[in-house]
C-alpha cells in the first residue's frame, strides 16, 4: 500500500509539473484566434492559472484526497464523472482486447511449442511476427476497410452506449478490440511458446511422460502450469499497454473512451482532466501489477510475500 | 478459437441493423467537439456549427448566398444611421414555449454590451449606447456613433436572441427560436438535435433528428462515409480524397466557397520583413497556382488580399503583385539581400493545409535565395509564439501560414498589435473611414482601396481561399454550397423522396 501511495504521489507530481511547463496557454487554446487580452486574463483567472504552481498543486492534492479531481475546463463537469462515463467504453474495450489476446495467444503458443520446428510452429511464428510488425492503428484501418466498408458487417466506428443492450455495445467494440490486442497477442504467443519450450525440456516432463501419463496431462498439468509465471508477468504488463494503446485506437474508431478524452484534453490543455486521467490510469496499472504479484503466489506456492 | 470468431462474425451479420437511415434523420460528422454550447461566451466555430441558426437565431440572418435577410426582425428602419428600430415578428416562440418579445432582444444586447458579462465580441457592440423597448414587438438600438458594420453585427453568432430565464443554461442546454432543440449531448461522442415542432417558419425543418458526430481523424471520416455510418461529412475530409469520392455512385461531393483565407503571415515588426521590398519579393516569388495544386489538389481559389469572393466588395487584386521570380531577386538585391536570407516557417500540423502549403512555398522561395526551413509546432505553441496575445509581448516568428475564417476581418490589418504587426496609419485611416461610411457605393470604394493597398504593401501573402468540401450520401438535399458565414444551417436539409 505504501508503495502504491508513493507511486501515485510521484506520478501526480510529475504530470502536474509537466502539463504546466508545456508551452501553450490553456486560455489561448480555449479562446482561439478571436481571443483578446481581456478575455485571456479572465479565463486564466477562472482556471486559477494566475497562482504559483506549488499553490495550484497543494490545492489539487487536498481536493483529490477528498475524492474531488476538479472540473473539466472543456466540459465544465467534474473530472471524476467524466472518467467514470468514459470508463464504460475503455474498460470493456481493454477487457475484450485482453480476452482476445489471451484466448488467441495461449492456445497458439502451446500449439507452436508442441509442433516445434514443424510447419505449425513456422505458421504461428509468421502470424505473430506480422502481429508485432503491423501498427495497431493501421491494422484498425484495414479491419474497417474490410469489415465495414467492403462487407458492411459492423460499423466503422462510434459507440452508441450500452443503452441498446449488451450485444450492440460489444459489436461496436469488436474491431477496435482486435486491432488493439493484435500486437499484444503476438508478443504473448511468442512468450508462451518460448516459456513452454523451456519447460518441456525439463527432466520432470520426461519423468511424467516415462510414467505413461497422457500427453495432455503432461502438457497442461505439468508443463503449462510451470510456464505460466513468465506468461502472467508479460500479460500483466500488457494490460497496462492495452490501456495506453487505446489512446490511438479510440481516435481511429472515434470511440468516446478514456484514450480519446486524454488526447483531446492534452490538445485543449484541459489540465484537470489530464491530471485526473493519468493518475487514475496509473492507479489501475499499479493495482494490476499488485494483482499479478498475488497471482504468482497462487501459481507457485513457493513464492510468498512477507 | 476459429469457431468462436466465425460465430461472432456470423452473428454480426445476422444482427446488423438495416444500413438505410430513416428518411427524417441525419448523421453528420464534424471534426471538433464544441467547448460548451454558449455562442455568447466563446467564439469557437465548433459551437456555431451546432447551435447558430440551428438552435438559436438572430434578428438578421445571413442566407446561403451571403445576403443579410430579415429574420426574427421582419424589418428595420433608420433615419440617421445612428438609431435603428427593429420590428419583431409576432408569434415567434422559444423552444421553452414562451413568445419572444422586445424585452428579450434588449436583454441579449444589453448583456453583450455589459463588460461584466465578458462577451467575447464585446468590441463589436461598443457602438451601442442604449437599447429601448418601445412595445412588445418594437425595439430601438441607439448608437454612440455611426457604425457601418452594426447590421452585420446583428447577424453574427454573438447576437442570437435567447430567453432571459434560460441564460444560466446557455452552456449546456441553449434555448432559442431555431428549427431544432438540443436533446442530448454525449460528451466526446455526439450531440443530438430534435425538430422544434413549433418552429415559426412553416414547413421547416425538414428533418426530425440530427446527430452531430465528432470524428477528428480524416481517415476515420472517410471510412465512416464510405461504410454509410454517417450521412454527411461537413468538414475534415481533405482535397486529396475528393476525386476518389466523386467516382463513388453512392455519394455526392459539394465544392463551394468559404470565408477561410489561407494567409502567409510575416512578422512585419522584424527585419527583413519590415522592409516592403522584401515582402513584395516574397509575394513575387510565390506561384499561387502551384501552391493550390500542390497543397489543395486545385480546390480553392487564389486570393490577392484579405477579402474573399464571398464578400460583396470583393475585387480580384491577385494580379497586382504576380508571380515574377526575376523581379523578386531584383527587389531582394535592392533591399540589401542579394544572396537571400534564412527564414523559419512556423506551422501547426493540426491544420493539414498549413504544412503542405509551407512545403510548396518554401521550395519556391528557395529559387530566389530565401532559405526557409519548416518548423512544425503544436497548436498551443503556435498560439503562444506566433499569435502572441498578452502576456506575450513580441511574436516569436518569421513566417507562418494559417486560415483566417472570420468574414469581414480586414480590420485585423488596421490593428498594429495583431500578430502581423503591420502598422500603417494610411490603412488604419481607410479602415476607420469605412467603419463610419454607410453609403454602399462610397463604402465599396473604400474597400476596393483597402484591397489594393493590402496587395501593394504586402503585409502578408494571401495564398488561397480554403474550399468548402462537403460529402453527403446521394439523396441528401438542401445543404449550403458556399459558407458565407460560420454556420452549418440544416433547416432546409432533407432526404429526397
């Protein structure tokens, strides 16, 4: 918990200072080419930008500790409300992408490892090489071109909310989730393959086979379980990367999620939103990492934390 | 896994909604989400696109041809050009059900004038001395001095009339007399407008529902229009896609004029740009036809001054300082730069045309010895460094390119503190005269003089008018071809039966 608090403190301090030293006056960006010195001064005062940075930070931390992340400059609504509303898009998107990544990568990795140096292995590795090489936004555009423009099966983008039911919501997230998860899928498939290959060379696997156990028991109960530690480690890191990747893909698929909110907030110098989102995402990533640490202990009882 | 994927795809096909829109609803793409919906607090054109003339209207309207027509005021009268009496239409109701009266006009105008309310265009209302309600349908505006742009100001987005009781919700739930009302705003995604059933113009609007979808990326917009997700792309599709889209039988492309003048600015307060010969040399060195071809695929119109073809006082002065690289070199030598000089172009890639135009211009300038490098900076930096408002004292740039979308903005060149930093008392005098001259013929003559002077003095280079490029599905009718004002009027838009 102490580590979590310290991480969040440093993240918040860093992002607070960085967004404030960025060139570009939020007041000017809000007012645009029609701005005049009077209106700029008024907006600066309204936003509290005329106060010294340490004072601004102290005010922000005090309020944040009480659960108040401030108000969005652009939307004039509480940042917390904004984050929660955008989370209804980004969280399902990330989970779908993670689901796709795990559901595709682990079986393929196992398949490649068990067909080591045979055509199945080469085919899988070629596929995952492609996944690593193709940038997500480009894969997204190709998917749109095929499934939306040519075939017309799903919409090219946008999200109409969960109000119309679960399936319409999931359907509008399918293509972005695949595009988002593609790179991570490729990395995880390669990790699974190499982790499993290593374990399959171990003496105890030979022993298990020598005992006459069925191959699937050898593979899943003896080998894969022991190979899971590096796989879970990589997958944990990847969850954070999926969240980060949503910044680009939510723009390509014009989804009203956290990623697009962040991008728009940075361009508009909506400082309270940038701070709020970064600290929120950082806390999510820290939590996922903590969960991964706990999972180690479940997977391998020898690992325990004092 | 494969089975799962196939099942998901089959399901996607089975459960797809019918792709055809109901004929009374329209999904329209705009690239930028409005920062609030209050036309009287923020000059953003993204607010105008949604609210102006769709939700809120003024006493006077600029129609699709650029002409000022009586709107909420059915007529007006002035005997001395210092006092205007407006006769309001009777029976016009706000969308909250209450009838619009002269007191509402007084409230809106008083609020625009009052420095406390911090109206963003307060300077445009400075001439107003008093607003007097004569009766429920008659209101007189007394001016301190003659203001030739007063009637135009009444047609601007900042002069919309709204009910007094709804002034606090202007930012999120604006109420007006317009053909539509704001039904829903999903932040970051869309704004939904619904038909105002009591709209005072009979037969309008033709649509029941309009969805503004915010899609900033041009590629995503292209995919959305091609897949049929949106019915109209209002802004944002680049000229490079137009020829391809014209071949698509399902779509129609509208190419029109705008008030957006793409301007190459020079820092007139800085050497060598303070020298008129250098500025003229730069103008002579630029082949605007090539810039238009290279940056805009030929869409748009060449400009010679700040006044564009949508303006009734427009005269073509683009040939006064034409393309002549030999003369450009001669002028540079006369100014003491026989070997040219180094220059930096600061442009913001947020507006795609700025970088493209700068690339073509830089290569042309190189031919006369001006070695211009292009520095791409983020929009926020551009506003601080180039546009330079207080606390910034001196603009930090040599040359830049940006589109100026405001109509009737020639006064920027009469303002020595504007980022061009051009200080010409002769021009300022002409502009001030034009502001107090109401006789159309005399005013036109002053505008012609100003355009000629701008061309001859070259405080900036006006490259081209940015074209209006609207893509719609076949069957969408009633969209404006040109954009003479910052408005996206959808009242007459309909689906062909």
